């Protein structure tokens, strides 16, 4: 039996769960609360700009964000934000931003996003 496409509420709950897992993994690795909090702030800022779950981000989106949106932002901020994104994708176990990885990791969500996005 096929799984029903994800609803907007399902996507929001999954995003919350994924971010909570990211925070727990960082804490279990011994990172300080300040470092974890900084990562989360950076991820939330990218998410606010992107307007969709971060796992939908593709390389072209990251290029636009870092090359155009953050062009005038301090180098340290760009670096910290890029590191947070990289760490998030490594946490997901894919290591890169790509639509192929997104579809593989979240097939029912990717299908639902197309209908809700």
C-alpha cells in the first residue's frame, strides 16, 4: 500500500524532529550549548530565506544564498552559516546538497512537498 503524501503539518513535525535530532547529536558529541545554539540560529536563518525544509535545498539554492544574498555579509558570518549547513547535511548522512539525496532520504516527504510547495 502506498503511503499518502505528507501534509503541511507532517512536514512541520518532521522538520522539528530532524532539527531536534541534530541538536541531540551535537550535544552527544560534546559540543557546547553556545556552539549548538549558533548552528541552530544559522540553520533557522537559512530556512527563513529558503522558505522550505532545508533538505529540499539544492546546490543552486546554496549558490544563490551564499553568492548573492550573503554577498555583503561579513566573511565570518558566511563561513559560520556555510559550516552549519554542511554539518546539517553531514548529520543527515548525505554530506552534500542534492535533489538525488533528498529524494532518497525523504521519498514520501519529497513527494508531499511537490504538492504543498
